[in-house]
């Protein structure tokens, strides 16, 4: 099964506010973009992924991610994360109605194509499925089989919220790179320990991270 991945990305100036203790206001947009670049590049290198669509209104991010091969979809609803994902899913399926769709976080800088492939392969067994994040509270990936609605419920406690919608939690191990999103300095240290992509490595080299 070939998947279309839909990746939401808020304007870079508004991104990663919880990294304030690690990166100043000038560097946080660069980090957010670097995370997204490494996430998209790894996703496009995954053999199970047919294409990647990024929903964003940020012109800089759109240019850089399009250069990697992602399709850029404007965030026309402007109604937040779940509305953006529902919108980009409709756009994708207007062109490919039979394509399986997965929503993927944009802040997975350690993402490994082989681990993503394992997760997507496991998800093919279910109409809807999700993978919890490293903290076991949120969600980094939500999938919908052909003909199924994505029904995103990202936000606070999205692991419980997605389970409540009937999505199946994937009980996978050894897929840490797909779980490790980055919201805090501690998250970034964990991602760096896993091994991040080149864009994040370059951006993180400008930081002085305690304990690194």
C-alpha cells in the first residue's frame, strides 16, 4: 500500500514556544523549519510513502519543503491543527480518492525511513490507527485506510482522544524515531541522542544545551 502523508506546520514565528528555555526567539523558527525539513526528507525516502503534502501558510517553510519534493497546501480554513488536517486530507483525496492517508507530526527530526515503514505497514491492518508519542500522552502519527475518514483529534491528551474515536493504538517497539517529537529542550536532547537529520544538526549546533 502506498501512503500519502499529510504534515501540518504552523507559521514558523509561532512555532516551538516551549523551546524558549533552550533557543531564543530568533532561533526557534529556524529549529522548527529544520525539524520539518528532516521529517519531510525522511518521509519521502520511505518506500511506503507515495507523496507528502504539507499544509502551511508560511512562505519560507513552503519554499524550503517544496524544494525537498513536498506538495504545499495553503491552510485555507485557518481553524487550527485538526481543521488543517481535515482540509489537506480532502485536497489529497480529491486527486487520489483511493489513497491511504496518514497525518504525521512535523517535528520528528530523528525520523528513520525504515521505522516509518514498519509503522505504516502495521497500520494497513486497521481502518484507522495511531502511534503515541515518546511521552505516551500525545500522537505522532494517525492513519486512515482508503475510504475511511482521518478524524484527527490532535491536541492535549491526543492518545486518549484518538483511542476514544475508535482508532487502534499500534503496539510497536523499536520505532523510537517515529515517536520522538520535539516540544521541549529535553525532547530535543532525546532526539539528538537518537541521531537527527542534517538540517536539525546544523541548527542545533548553534545552541548550548545543558547536559548535551
